[in-house]
């Protein structure tokens, strides 16, 4: 009978199984926990997502270095990125960000905690190299048929 009990225990789902079956395919506060993650923005995509009410909405999703799930960009995180990196999402790629959970976030009237971003370092844009100054060769004096030519002795006499 003790063998049956052990066999039954092997079939009991784990916490990881629970997250896999009921968790989101997008990054959530549960995925981050109490960690603070330093990462970089790899890409930004527009994706059509279905809300809890069943309505489809287009949202921006950030894909981050070293994190398997995309982060659906909410208004607060979007505002932080825009304030630090500008309004062109394509220019956010490569920026260093911190990902953490703010435990004071309220959703649906309940304190649930929420994923927040902090821009740590904007993209380091290297200035375009300045072109090396080129010396244009002095234009040659055009030969003229009645030109007597240059005689340096004329200058020496004038200087004396």
C-alpha cells in the first residue's frame, strides 16, 4: 500500500506545473518575484491581444535579453520609456533597463503588484565620425599665350 502512495505523489502537480498550465505567456509579477533584473531591450513588437473581456486590443510587447517571456507594455512603463528614450519605439532597442515588481500596484481594486521598468542607461549613440579634412589641390594658373611668366628677381628688387 505504501507503494501506491508514492506512485500517487509522483502524479501530483508541482508549483512549476501550476505556473505552466495557468500562467501567462507574458511576463508577470509572479515571474519576477522579489528579484531586480538588469537586462536590455532586444525588440519591440505590436501584438493583438485578447483582454479579460474577450475584446482584442493592440499592445506593444517588449522582448528582453535573458527573459523568455515578452513584457506587455502598460501605460506607466510606456511613459517611462518615452520620457527617457523618446517616442520612436524602434530607437528603444539596446537600452539597458531594470525590471522589478512594485508591490503597491492595484489592479481591479486589489493590491496585486505589477511589473515596472526603469531605464538604467539610454542607448549609447556613437557620434558619426567626422570626415577627415581634405586639402583640395590649388587650382593651377591657366596658361595664357601673352603671359611673360614669373620672374622671382622682380620681387627681390621690389623688396630692396
